[in-house]
């Protein structure tokens, strides 16, 4: 018995230590080793700010209200829940595949009890006969000599790890989307306040023009031009009212529940800007992004599948071992115990099977597909970061120029209004200056949102927010 156990253990250890999968070699990244050196990106790569992946999202997004909204989303968002459930599902499937490496043990027990009358008993006395039996079995244990099961287990493990990275990627995407939606709501609320104040000022101007028209000091053309500005402002108020409602709906959907009003931003100035980050000098940081890690795990899984396909060309050896014990009791006394072991090896030898060759060809093609997807993921990530750096390198100057434009158009509007009141200029100059000021103010809000949102997107593109 002991020798048999040692033999089976030796076979098991030998069988689980062999695999026909090709040795995995990490592919070279199909992108430059450094970030672009264009004028747009100048100065961004050598910044002293910490790398994105080193910062938790709470350290990057420092606004207290926004943090509470993100925490709500991480707990309630259905897309993130689905990602977590997918991880649990694939982890369970990996457990099923891994269990194929071990013997499957079953036990079957049975018992009978019967009474023999005296006239049928050989002793001439009535007797009670009890019989019990217990059978233990090892059912269809495949000895994994060529690593077929181990390769399938490795493939399942890599798929599980890929799903876990997909969950991290879903969290990064959720954090960035919530932050961007929050800032968009802040800007649209500020635009709504701006359009309302613009409407009030245009109504006041229209009232003055109407009185001047009634006194014969203004033409009907001036009156109608003033009226068009009022109606345009009214349309903007309606449009931004609609946008703010839609922004709130989008934020509630991301958060998975209605966000309390006290957590919503009043305007963009009330939102603390995200911290500054650095992409570092080397593009190698992209290899830590969840989507790239997930693609690499799938590449490893495809590599393991080749090993399973190769092993299908070799014989399969399955071993079924059974052990039985039995006892009997006669008139309350136990009889002798019996133990019987039986081993039944089953060998299946592939001679020619077109399906086996086709499966091998499929595994080779799947590995090539996984390699292309991995390389494409790296290239897409590189472009996302490069685009973000291009914006980061120029948006500061854009904000500064837009502020100067607002100041200049505000002064132009003031001077045009004075010239009109003194009769030096027509009302058309006032309208042009008024429209230019309003457009410049809206443009400043848009470029400020662009600056903050790009910082969030760059943080996510560099793999930040997954911890």
C-alpha cells in the first residue's frame, strides 16, 4: 500500500512539472522610449511633480466634495460592480481548471440488514445478519505527463489576472469620468449664472434704448438690435439650464445614486484644482497601465494555450483507482473486514485527428492576434499621453491669453457704451463689443475646464487612480 502511494505521488509530481508551452518573452514596446520633444510638450517631461501611478486618487483630486462623490461612485456604480463580479467569476473558473490537476476522490457506502428464521437457518435458530460496505475511488485522474492540464490552468490564471487588471482599468475610468463630469457641471453652472447676468444687463440696455426711441433719440433699428441681444441671452439661459440638468443626471448615473445638493459645485472657481503630475522621462511607465497589463496577460494565456494544443498530439494516460472495505455482523457480532484495491490505466493514443491540427493552428493564430492587440494597446496609450502632454504644454498660455482677451473686450465694451451715450458712435459698436465680451467670458470658462480636465485625463492615461 505504501509503495503504491509513493508511486502515485511520484507520477503526480513528475506530471505536473512538465509543459510544452513555448517560453514567454516580453515583446518590445512599439513606441519611442521617450515622450515627444515637440514645442507643445516642452518642459512637461522634466517636471519635478510625482509620477501619476504613485499617487492615490485622493492625493491627486484634493477637493473634499469631489472626493465624497467619487467614493459614492466607487461603492454604487453598476459598471464597476460588473467588473468586480467578472473578476469573481473568472477566479472561480480558474479554481475549476486548477482542480483538474488533482485526483477526484469519491466514497460510496451501503448497508443491508436481514433476519433469517429458525426453519431456514442452518443452525436451527433465528439469526439477524447485517452487512456494510464502503468503497473509495479515484475517478478519471489524468496523469499530466505532457502538461496539457497545466497549460490550461496557466491560461485560466492569466485570464483571471487580465480580468483583475480590467477591474483596475474600470476604476481608473470611473474616477476620471466622475471628476470630469463634476467639473463640467461646475462650468455649465457658471455659464448659466453668466448667461442670466448677461440677460439682465441686456434687458436693462434694451429698456434704455426703448426710452431713447420713444424720445426720438434712437432709431428703430437700434431698438430691434437691442431686442435681438435679449432674445439671444434668453436662449442661452434655457440652453445652459438644460445642460446643467443633463450634467447632474450624468453625474448621478456615474455615482449610482442621487448626489446631495450640498456636494454639487456652485461654479468652477469653487472646485479645488487637481494636483500637478509628471509623466517622467521614459514611456516605459505605460507598461504599468491596467489595459496594457490585461493585454499582456491575455498574450500569456494564448501562449499557454499553445502548450495545451501541442500536448494534444501526445498520448493521454488516465488512472482510475478504487478501494473497497466490507464488514458483516451476524447476531450482533462483526465478521471479517476486507480491503481490495484495483488500478485501471486508460491510454488514449492520437493517430490522426484533423481537429487536433486545426486546434493547434487556432492557438497559433490566437497568440498572433493577442500580440497585435498588446502592441496596439501600447500605441494607443502612448498617443493618449502624448496628446495630453501637448495640451498641458500649451493650455497655460491659452488660459493667460483668454484672460487678457476678456479684460480687453470688457474695456472695449465700456468705451463703446460711453461713445454711444455721447452720440459719438452708433449702437452697432456697443452690440459688437457686448457680444465679444460675452463670447470671451464663455471662452475663458471653456479653456479653464480644458486645463483641469486634461490634467485628469493625463493622470488616468498614465495609470493613476487604480489604487
